DNA sequence: CGATGCTACCCAAACGATTGGCCCAAACGT
DNA sequence: ACGTTTGGGCCAATCGTTTGGGTAGCATCG
């Protein structure tokens, strides 16, 4: 199907073959299946449609965008696509964008303000209709500038200021973790809090600390260390934590990868994660359940966040008003924090051995 | 900087303000810094340039593409972006594309032939200059069709037929793993071989099996099980493997995530990965080193693969001839297979405890 | 002094699609 | 019989750039 190598079929070429004017063809092909009555006679409509999909006609998006001043393109900025959290969110974005007739493209900023500016400029240069930021910095005024430029956008994963956003209820997530650890009797806890400028880390930490405070327990500042959202970052942060003062009985890492890095750091010091120190992560990435030490974590609706993000943007583009959305997190208890499950893990090991 | 909300600046608007013709402005702005002599007088050149970047002029890519019939756009297909291997490759692609003045966008196919067709059609509809496939199926003729359509493309990660590709030397990688396990005395081994249609899994498995055969050891067919390239897939495959026949002393999973899933499956059966069964993965993803049980694996140059892929495509677009590229893998030995390291892991645990 | 060659620009035709008008013929109303 | 609809299309401008050709004015040359 479709001619090969040669020039793509255009409205003009269809019109010529049918002895019609290009505008007629355009109207017919653009009419929704139902309301093609205005455009041409039923017979003509049929001829046009038949030839168009026989030739595999696809409108030239550059021509369309040029003429209509609408690209149906959305640019997405993320810190790193190789972070599975952002990759999953982007999958949601792309999936739902297609349903809305929008195209998307994504680019890394590494969370660096300079790169955010440069990439945003590049994205706008591509004449997008809107943007989605997955790398918002809570403290920066950059987004206000973008808003001033008149580019519609939505924030996902992280919120900032009053800009429209779709996020997980991170504060609640932090509280859920605190409740879980309180119930297990932990009164000496620490937090690996992520990057200081990310609302995710801030909110999760605040929820956690607030809930502990409500229980009459203070989590001192030096028990809260910041770190990049990856395994290496979690590893380094855990080392700083352990170098400084008595060992906590539980560590809440605001990100699964940071949690894995924490486990690595503990392992290197001969401390057994799960029994000596309880570990809780955040996000419930697909690995959490498969780890040698299954990880207690908060399940956040990453894919859904992406979907809602683009839907919100679509509403924005349609001129409708939007409200920030907060998605519900859920605690998933596994062996890394639960003594019973941990023991069971050990017991199974012993019990199963004779089976062979 | 730049006016806000209003219509973007065009060549026309610049020309008007300067009392020049749009074509003059176009030529000046398109000339490389050196050779602007032909276009206009030095004074005029200066005036144009100054005004252009004072107004923050950015050419309208739709107009440019429409006129030049070149979009400088590259479409990338991957099985899943939330697979860190593909995400990392794509990061390399995007990075190097920017250096070449190319833009890229990526889309998931889930490795499903139907989706591959549909997405390819969509990508071509966006009038890309070329494509990169990260999801090639070795057995399919689909790529031949695409080639017949005259769309230039390059394969990354997986190869297929004689199409230009940039891959890791997976066969060699498989041999390296075999050599490592042979040296450790394993003669009862199994392979979790990935998807049957992926050259990565095929080559890694073949290299492994061939090397074993050279050592006089046959790896029987039922010791080779296929699986998706993720943790859940590895888990399921490992279960099938364990359900059927005697336990191997070592398992080679052709992907780190499958290896992690394998560890999970072993754990569930009370078998200790690393001591009861040696485990080797592939790719050396950032987690491999941080796992509670550090994972022996093959480091593959994922980022570089992406970079080379786009560079090869650029050469193709320039009409230059290209040769398939094979990148060198490297064995990284960790505790999951090395008894000494494993013991050390355990020893550290015991030794360190008094330290507290 | 006419031919030639620069220099420094301008002209206009694309590229492919959209869209507000316009127009002709047949049908209709009275 | 004649004005009015209306069905069915056609016209042409337009979006912003690029690019193959001019061309006017001046200097140079033989």
C-alpha cells in the first residue's frame, strides 16, 4: 500500500485525479463522518474518501500547522527519562495524548535550571501548543516566566506555586509511612529526603515528620538528609546519615531507588536491612516486590499521573478552567519493614531447604 | 526577553522593521558566521543579526520543513520506555541528535507487531527524515517493507537481517558469561533467554551455549527458557525452570531485570541466590551494584549505543555508506556469582556487627 | 566608450493545507 | 415568470521560509 520512494500524496494530487478542487477535497476529508453533507454530494464524498485511503493519504502536518497555527504538539520536560518513575509517567502522557489527537516529545533537563531554560526555549521554538513539566523546582520563578509568555502548561509529579498540577498526595504518603513505622514501635527514625527543591521529597518528608510530631516524637534535622533520586544518591546519603550519630531503627527513603541505595550502603557496613534497620521506599516501582529483600513502599499512580496531566492540559488548551489534582497513594507492606514478613522470609528459607 | 503572548516574530516582521526584503534577511540569518559576505553588506548583516536576537527570533520549523521538505526530525520506536535499558539508549539518541541539529521523538510499541506497524505509520505521517528502531524482531519482514518505502533507518540494541545497526556484541557477552561460570566450575547451568524474537537474547544465549559446548558441556534445550525482559518475566521464567527438573548451579539471565526476578523466584522457594545458585545478569543497570545481593553482569554501552545510532543515521541521511557497529561488552563480577565476594559479603556482615 | 563584473539587494514562486467568499444551475415559491 | 434558496463546488489568500533569478548602480578594463 502506498507508493514507494516517490513524493507523498497531497490534497492537490487527489483533487487532480478526481477533477475536483483541492478545497473541496480538504473539506470532505476534514468533515467528521456524519456531517459531510455540507461539503459535497454523497457520491463525490465517497469518491474522495475511497481514493484518499487507497493512496494512503496522510495530511502534511507542517502545512496544517503553518496554516492553522496549531501544532497539536506538546513538549514534555523531565529530569531524567532513565528514571523509571518519569519514564512511566511519560508513558501515561504519551498514551493519553494519542487519545486526544496530540503528539508529544520529551527531553531531559537533569533538573538543572540552565538546562530547563534552554530546553524550554527549544521546545517553544518547535511551536508546541502546550507543555508539561515533570521537573518543577518549588523555589524557582522560572515557571512564572513561562506562564507570562503565554504558553499553557501543566505540572506533573511535582507541584510548584499555584500552577496547575497533577501529583500524588505526597504529604499523605509520608503520613502513611509514619503511621506504619509508629505502629511497629519505631521511635528513632531518619529520612532520606530527596532533592530539596522537589515538592515530592518535601511533601513526603513533611507528612512523615508531622505525623511523628503528632505522636509526640520529634525527628531532628540531622536525621533528614537530602539526596538525588537514584540508587547512588541514596547510597551516599545513607552513608552521611550513618557517619553522623547513632543508627536509626528505621529509614524512610522518599524514593525506591534511594531506598535500594540505602540498602546497599547498609550492606557495605554489615548492617542488615530489614532486621537491623527497617526500610521504606516510595513509588512501588516494579522491582520493589522482586528484590531479595522485598521493599515496603508507597504505591503512587505514576502512569495515571501522566494520563491526567495531558488531559488537564487538553482542557487548558480548550480554554476550560482546571483545578490541581491530587492522586491517592497506598501503603504496600513488605519484608523490608515488617518483622513478621521478614521472619517468614527467613523461615521459608530454612523450611524450604529440605524440600529439594 | 521576547514579546509575550503576541504573535512570534517572523522573518517578515524583521524585514519590515529594517526596510529590507524578507529574502535578504533569510539569507543573512541562514549564512554560517563566516560566509555572510555574499548575502549583504557587513553593516546590514550586523543590523539584521542584532535585531533578530534582540527580538529572540526563532524560525518557524513548520514553514521551514514545508519549504525544504526536510524536517530534521527522527522518530524512535522502542518496546517500552520504562525499561531502563531503552530509556538510557534513548537518552544517548536524544543527546547526540541535538548535537547533529536533529530533533527526536520516541514512542512505545510494546514489541507488538501490530503496534509497530501502526506507530511506524504515525511516525512517517509526521514526516520524519529517518527512524531508529529499538524493537526489531529478527524474524519479521516488516523492516524490509519500511526499507522499501524509502525511509532511512537504523537499528539499535537489536539487529535484524542486513539492516544498518548499532548493537552490543551480545554473542561475545554470552561467551564472557560462560567463561566466567566455567572457570567457577559450573557444569549444570540454565539460561533465561528473553524474548525469542530479540537478537539480544538470541545472541547472548548462543554465545553462552557455544562456549559451553566448546568446553564439552551441552546445555540442553529445556534449560533454556524464554521470558519478557522484566522482573516479573524473569520471575515466571525461573519458576518454569525450577518446576522442571533438577536445580541448576548457575543461571544466566540475559537481562538484569530478569535476573532480579529470578532472584525473587528463588527467594520464594527458599533457595539462596548467590550461594545455592549463582546468578548472572546482563546490562549492568545502575541497580545491579546496589542490590542487597550485588549482581554479576555484563556491562553494555547503552548510552553510547544510542549516540552511535543517531550518528549512523546522520551519515545515512547524508548519503554516506554505513557499516553495522558492534560495541564491546565487559564482564563485571560481583557477589551473585563469585563465592569469594559472596563470602566477603557475609563476613563483612558478621565482622562489622561488633563495630556498633 | 561599451562590455563586464561586482555589490547589495529585491521579486516571486513554491511547499501543502485551510477557509471565507463567490458563483452557477437547478429547484422552489408565489 | 421571476426572485430566492440551496446544493455543490471553485477561487484565492494565507501561514513563514527558501531559493532561483533578476536588476540597478557603480567600478574596472581593454
